[in-house]
């Protein structure tokens, strides 16, 4: 299972990441960071749906997103 980690201090709430997520699990949060921006979050109930594509991290202009991809194990022959 891949996962997305958002650095709330760097996020400016531009929502660009939400436009490129193929499974639309990133949304604007009700929370604000110390700079007063409404940050984004991964929907908790859908966090397991992350494909690890890294589109959100690549789109983020503030480098606020890191994607941890799950390695696929070797299948038994």
C-alpha cells in the first residue's frame, strides 16, 4: 500500500494536487496551517486507495508532498 505524506507547513492550499490525483483521494481540509492557508489532506477512509503514481508530488509547486510507494514482492512461480 502506497501512502501520501503532506507537509502542512509547506502547503499553500493551491489544490493543484487534487486535480491530478487519478483516484481523487486528496481534498481540501478544514484545517489551516500556521501561515493561514487551508491545507489539503488525504481522505482517511480512502488512504489505502493511493496508487503511488506520484502525480500529486510532481504537481506540487511547494514540494509539500512525499509519496511512499510500496514495493511489489516477487510472485511465486
